[in-house]
């Protein structure tokens, strides 16, 4: 089932990036189909341990039957608290694959894809109350404009927001295709799919509080890492990647490196590779959904 659920992106590079110690304790904060987790377990001996997180209930069906493995059905923003509940205070590596799984894109009822008609949902965690339907139908035009501008980076954010508000005055926008229809006249010719993807990205980030959750996870992961432990993150759009890059480089999300009296950088991490790694041509052919992936790796130094 796992391969159908999601093909792991840059599998070899992420496992190499973790620099796994056989007896170590590791965390996969985005379990999904379990592809990365299975590769981590394969590198552990009997004393090694892997804890995985996934807030999506659908991912639980992919759980691994192994005494070294624990799956926690929660958002990774609660990383530290749930690890402590399981008696873990320090780890040797943390992995995060921030992409939407193939399963979520392909399951029409989840509302992640612009290709399938389904409920306008976009919740990673089906237990939460707020969905994209409430966001689209209940937010005022200024709020929608801000969401489209900040999280979709849409140059015509105000036009898109206005079109949504116009359409919902006639009928509530309940499905993905109704939303696509509402904004279609504002999609530049030849770039329709790109702009729709930006709109859905903006709504998804807001519905799930993704950027705030990412910040919380990065700070907690760094605190939990043993010296020499690795933080490995796969991101898929510039907003995520900028936060990850700034944090790994400077220890803050503004990217401003602070230094001590002697000029030494005050940051708990060091970048393992200066530039982000990207998928090979071979991987892009096998898995086109990996095309926007960027892999960054950092090591705990203090």
C-alpha cells in the first residue's frame, strides 16, 4: 500500500543526509507512506529506535510492524511533548518531508487537487474544524487577499479574492471545481494550472497553519538533537525553503547571523551542504512530483 500512497522523494539523499548510527534514535516527522521510515529502520540495529509522526489518519494504515518503531498520529508541532511521553529527550536525527502525499492529491474527497472535483477541504488532519470551505466562504475580501498574496505569492491576489467573493454571493463555493470556475477569468492564458496550484497552496497553508507548525518543529528538533545529530528537510515551495534555509544558517527565521564578541556565529547548526540538493534527472522521470523538491541538511554543533 505504501508505494501507492506516496513514492518517497530523494530517498538515498535523505538517508545519507541523516548519517545514521545503527544504535541511534531517529524521528520521521512526516510518515506518509512510510518509505523514508522503512529505509531508516533498515539502517538500525536491534538497539536503534524510530519514532514517526503523521497527523493524517489515512497514514496510520501504513504503520510498520517492528518493535523499534512507534507511530504517533499527531502534528509535528507537538514533537517535543510526544517524544517525552515516550521517554525520549534527545535524538540523533530528524527528517521532515514537507510535501503533500500522492495519496492526498489523488483522493478527490480531500480537495488537494485541481484535477479532481471533490469537497473543498484541504485539511491534513480531518479532526480539525476549519476546512478550506469555511475559509473561502466566511473570510472577508481583505483576509482572502492577504492569504493569496502571502501564501500563494499571487501577483493578482486582490482580483482572485474579489472573484471568490463575487461568486459566493450567488452560491456557496463547496467544491474544488466550483472554486476553479469562480477564478477562471483571472488565470493568465497558458498559466492556468500554475495559478490554480498557487491558489490551492495558499488556502492549504492557511487551513493547516503550515508555516507556524514548521517553525515550531524546527526549533524543537534542534533542541532535541544530540551534538553531531542531523536535521534533514525536504521542502517544495519558496516559503518553506526560505524558513528552513534561514533557520539552518542563522538559527532564526530572518536569516540574520548573530556573532559573539570574537566574531563566531551564534547558531546551533551548521549547514552540511551550502546549496540545497535537488532530484536527479532519473528521479524526475520516475517521479515527476519531485520536481520542486529541495533538500537541506544541517548538523547540531552546540
